[in-house]
C-alpha cells in the first residue's frame, strides 16, 4: 500500500469519525432540549436519558483515541 493510499484511508476514516461525532453532538443536544421541556412520558424520559448517556460517552473520547494502539 502506498503512502498516498494510506493517507487517503486515514483521511476518509477521520472524516467518518468527525461525522459520527457531529451526529452524536446533535443527538445529545436534541435530547437535552427534550428532557428540559419536561413533558415526556416516563418511558420516553428513561430512554432519552440512556441515549443521552451513550451520546455523551462517545463525545468524551478524544479524537486521537481512535488511532492509538
């Protein structure tokens, strides 16, 4: 595999991870608004809290963690 191919693969992976992080941030923010509104049924509130925790965990990892051995 040439250096150019490796660079392209790394760039593609970095772009995909950046998209995933942006989606997680958007999901987290939407869930924050939904929870703050306070008019959720209990089951949806519990689900939103779980989703919020999952989104938060994925955003806590520094970007470089994905490339660390």
